[in-house]
C-alpha cells in the first residue's frame, strides 16, 4: 500500500517531473487541489477516479481531517493513489500532516517533489530570488497561518536583508505592506506580484511597497519583496546585465 504525494508545480504541465506525469497516467485515484492546472489534470487516465478537495478561502472547503481519512481509505484498497498538490507538497501544502496520517495507518508514502510557486513564480517572471550584490538569501512565508502557530515576526523579516516571498497573500496585501512599513522597510522597496505563474493568464505587476494592496491583488499570486523584485532577467538589455554586480 502506497500513497504518492505529488507536486504539480506552479501550473504549466511542462514543469511537471517525469515521475509525476508517470503516476498521473497510472493512478487509480487522484485526489487533487483546486490550484492544479486543468492541463495537468488532463494527464490523468480516463478510468481513474478524480476527487476535488479544493480549499477556498472564506468559503466552504473540505476539512483537512476528511482529506486525510479519504487518503487512508483509498490507500488501503487501491493500487495507485495520487494526492496531487499545486507547487510542492512540503511547501505550505500540508503534505507533512498527510504523510504522518498515512504512516500512522500503516500505509507507505512516496514524496514526489514539485516546483514550488515560491521559487517557480518569480523565476518565470525573470526574478532571481537570490542575486550577487542584491540578495544573499530568501525567506518564504504564507499570509495564511494556522492560528495555533507562532505569529510571523515581520520586524525580523524586514531586517533580514533577504528577498521576501509571500504565498497566499492576495487578500492580505495591504496589511502585509503596513506591517513591513511599520517594521522599517523603506516605502520605495521593490515589489513584484506574479499572478497565475506559468499559466496562460500570467501577469507580472511591479510596484513599490507603499503601493502594495492599494489595488486589489488577484489570486493565485506570489508577492516578491526586495531589490530583486525590480529585475526581469528575461528582457533586460545585455549591457545592463553586464553592468550588474
């Protein structure tokens, strides 16, 4: 008995790992999130059972406990069960909780990594989350924290000197800007909003921290804060790149 926790990447099926595509074609059952691109779901064998366990902010959603029970039940009676998650299953995907529930039930787990939108989103927009002379590190956070977890230390994030990548922050964009500004991050700090990364509807909006959240941010979006957010290494003139640090 094995359940496969599979990362679907940021959207474009071309960014799937070979192992992920192989499992989708062989699966008896695929239990998937709503952020998985339809083109990825099209790879699922026509005979496979598909179960949508989308979580929707502020709207009725499948409880996590029900998802774990479903994984255990299908894992006990089917040969190939795939739990398909947008991005990577272990980057704010609750894959760790699901792996624990499965192992406690005596079911083996295979983890199939995916390209997290935290890194893939900026990358497809030409934004390096680290770059010599601009950012020597990256901090990845989510705006949707478990109420029982320790609150984010926005002051530490503002002082860190790293690129800040914020997932699931569309509805909280103005509040995030306020927290970072209050923590001392300059108002003119570069920000990039990458929406629907790697999908047909991808957009990239570049602005300053003081402007973040004034206009509505659409979901799904990745918010990048820091000096590298001003870059687009897919379009910069070669002379500019040669002059970069």
